[in-house]
């Protein structure tokens, strides 16, 4: 089982990257939020991975944080939700926001994902609304275990301010790694706005 990869990005396009590790290139499928958060070709990358094993293929899926990885595993445990559909759900928003949507039974949020109809969204909610609470509590509460934000030292205030200005999660996620954690919140917001306008 390949649980993680750390290496150099050789290729990056659409939802696919190739990571060179010790002379071997691993093709990894990622969602748009992850892709936009990664550097370019030649940059170092570290991913948590899930290996999907089928009779005729082996496919690696990559995640920047444990929260996304755990949510992905829970989603694919639902009948009718494959790995690519689960990845498209993770494209909708941050994992903790998606967990909240599932617990609040927001079918209209989930069926925005490619390949997820109303019935499948309802099945996800039915099967996971209680189970997710247990899974996340093992990692800490949703508020305390926002791994991606902690990882990049961004505050709730910065994220909320950018969202209130109309920026989408995928755009905000792209600039997170570039923010200076030593700055005041207002300075981080100004810095993020400059990066978003490039």
C-alpha cells in the first residue's frame, strides 16, 4: 500500500500530476483545490495517497491533508460513489465545510458535484451523517482539526474575509501557502488580495 509520496513534480495538468520519487514517476489524481495549491514543475511536493486497486488498473489519489483523505475514504464507502465521484465532491469546498453540509443534510450542496445525482447525495447523507462525527472526533473536533488551515497558518478571520469578498474556496486555497503567518490578520488579507488579483 502506498500511503504517501514525497518528491518532485514532473508534470501537472488538469487533475493529474506526476511525482518523481527516487527515479520513479508516480501518476497521481488530485482535485482542483489540491492542484491549485501545489507548486509548478520542479517543485517539491508531499501528499497523502490512496491506492485504488482494480483488476485492470492501479490508480493513486493524492491529498494535502488527513481531513481530505479521511473524508474521501468515507465517501467511497457509500454504494454508488466511486473514487472519481468522491474527488469531485472534494472539489466543492473545504472538507470541514462538506462534513458540515452532510451533517446538516444539504442535498443541494452535494449534488453539485460531477456524477452525483439527488439519490446518491441522499444516500451519502443517510450513511455518513452520523459516521462522520465519529471519524472526525478521532482527529479532534471539526473546529480544532482544520488541518489544511493549521498547516498553512491561516486564520479563520482571513478565510472568512476572503469568502465575504466573493472569492471561491478554490481561489483562496491557491494563495494560502504563500501567506506570511507572522503578519497581522489585516496584512494577511491584503497580501492574499494582491495574490488573488494576479
